C-alpha cells in the first residue's frame, strides 16, 4: 500500500473533513425555513374539530445546494390545534383557526417529523398572527366602515339615521365570517424547530441550451424592460419570458389553476363593485390595459382565493427577437395586495407588493408544480437591480434578471388535487340562520363601534397607521438605481427565491 507524505495525507484528510461537514450541513434544516404547501382537502371553522387531521402536499422542493431534502409533491400532514367558530355571533364576532403541520411522508417507509405553523394563506382576506389564522369581521366591509363612521357625525348632518337605514337596505352585503379554505389553497409555512435526519437526493441538473440565436443570453437585452399605461406613463417591469407555443402557454396556466381576465363591461364593473362591497372574490376580474411598445397584451392570467383585494396576475405579449425564427412570450407579473375605487383613475385600482421577484417565483412555482416547466434560466440584463414606481405610484423592486421558462407538455405532480381554489361559494347554514347571524353581528358592531368614543379611537388608529406605514420613497424612473452587470451573462447562483 502506498503511503502519502505527511503533508499530502493531511491535505487529503482536510478535504475529506470539509466535504463531510458540507454533506452533514445539508442533512437538516434550521428553524424558520419556509415551506410552500397546497391543501389536499378543505378546512373550515364551521365543521372542523380540534384534533382533526390535515392533508397537503409540498409545492416546491426543499433543497440544499444541488441536493433535494424534501421533494415537491411530498404529502404533508398535520392537525387542527384550535378552532373558534362564529356560529350565531352571540359569543364570538370573528373566527380563528390554529393549524400545525408535523410530518412529511417522503416515501411510504420514510417519514420526516417537522414542526411548522402557517405564516401566509395566499390571496386570502384572513390575516395571520403568531401562526393563528383570524377571520374577517362581518361588518368590516367597504360600506360597513362608511356606515360606522357616518354614525359619528352630528344628527343634523345630511347623513341622518334614516339615510343610514336606507343605505343598509340598499347594500345588505356581508362577507362570510367563518373561515373556509377549499382544496387547492396554497399556504406558506414556517418551521418552528430544526428538521433533522433528512436524506439527500441529487437534484436534476439544469438543461443546457445551445447558444444560438434562440438562446436567452442572445436576446434578453432586446426585451423591452418596461410597459406603459394608455396615458404613456411608465408601468410594470417585464420580468418573465416563456418559450413555447401559444397553446403551451395557455395549457400551462390552465393546468396551474389560473384564469383569464374578463373584458371591461357593464357586467364586469357590477361584479367588481359587488366583490369590493362583499370583500369577496372575482376570479375573472378585468385587468387594466397596459402596453408593450404600443401593443396591448395578447393574454391575461390571474389567480385569487376569497378576496377582491389580493390576487396574482400577469400580462403576456408575443415578441419576436431580432434574428430569431420563433417568437417568445414576455410578461410582467405583480401581486395585488389592496383594492380601492379611485376617483382620480375613474375606476378600480389595486396596490401591489413591492418585491416583484416574489411574484416571479410564484408563477414559476405554480407552473412547475403543474408539471409544465422543462427548464428555468435567469438572465441578467443591462440595467441590473431596480427600484422604481409603477403607473399608480406603487414601489417596485427587482434584481433585474429575466426569468426564461421553457415549457413542455404538462404532467401535474399531484393531479388529484385541484389547482383552482378560487370561486368557492361557501355558505354555512340555511338562509334563516344567516339572516339571524347577520342581524346579531350588526347589532354587536353598532353597540361597540357606533359611538363617539370608538370614533375618536378609530380616527387615532388610522392616523397612527398612516404615520407608521408611510410609503417607501419612490425613485423616479430617470433616476433608476442600478447595479452594473456584464451584458448577456447568466447570473451565477441566482435561484428562485424560497420566500
């Protein structure tokens, strides 16, 4: 047996030790790691009981470098830890749901024990606090807030009690206070403890595309980086491109549970107004027309859950790079977080989340889970990182990379789970029950909120909220912040954000 010199043997030992430590560093996940899941069965505060089982699937690989720790499609199970039901509204005004997910079934013979709580229910009107999902207040609607605040005005005001009675009779619209999430609802979990004893599996190597005229590095900088409004104001940033036929693009978004937008009409405006009043969903709500080099979008897609205010959406344009034989489909994707009826813009407008790279990741995650993605490549562009306002003044931040998604024939990871969670018509109880509950909840709201003391508190709360949550300083598009990058280069190590 050949004996290595002392220095060489020490170097080999050091390399082996480092390699061993790196591998061991991937066999566990620290607390605080995000997990994206999709419910495999509905859950509701109206029917759930403490101790009921929960079933979901992982919609994104949990990875460490090139190694997959928990693969996409893995069943994830949990339990209902707590539930608060509104019922008739005599005891409770709002509902609550406490869910815990505690194991992932990696294989039929291999179970990974986890501890994870809900951090976000995607596009839900409910809010999360300390891992507990809290339902909406039935009277906390657009017209309910107006009603409550008009009560604080003097009785000689034109908005008298008779006017309020007429207002209530004209808009008897109340959102469902019970929590209901159908099968297909996406959630982001956050682990609360370390996950250990994970088995490493090699990730699929990325597909290498030949660098001809169709390669993204060749044409990425040709893609217009900004859309415009009908009034020629700078609008959304282009951050996605799809390679495939028009039929493949349509099939991919349909398989992922996205819906096309309705055109603007009297009917769609009425539905939008009702959804705003009801704090409910309108899965096909119209999108504002944006232009790419003067051309309106060829396709519009969106995905929502149970509220008019929150949705994922994107517009897609057909675009032919110089010298290319086939067109590509470029897109601007953003996430709506709030809605209002704007006098200035003469219609409904939405506020968006500033980190548009998160929405880019959401689109890729959905299409990948639907089995429609062959490869993803992130290509840097000349302008680099950007912080700039859109057409309505909302801040947008991006790393500047164009995510190029090559599509294939869809083969869903979990075809038994619905990809479309929008449009559920959950109404627990009969009409008489719901009518009685509505009156009880309205009476409770009037008792606690329709008085001058609550009016002073409400005004102070709104003032403090406005002072604490001032919008970030918007950077004029002429003064765009950019990090220099080499042109026509793929960003090394740039991956889809986990969170």
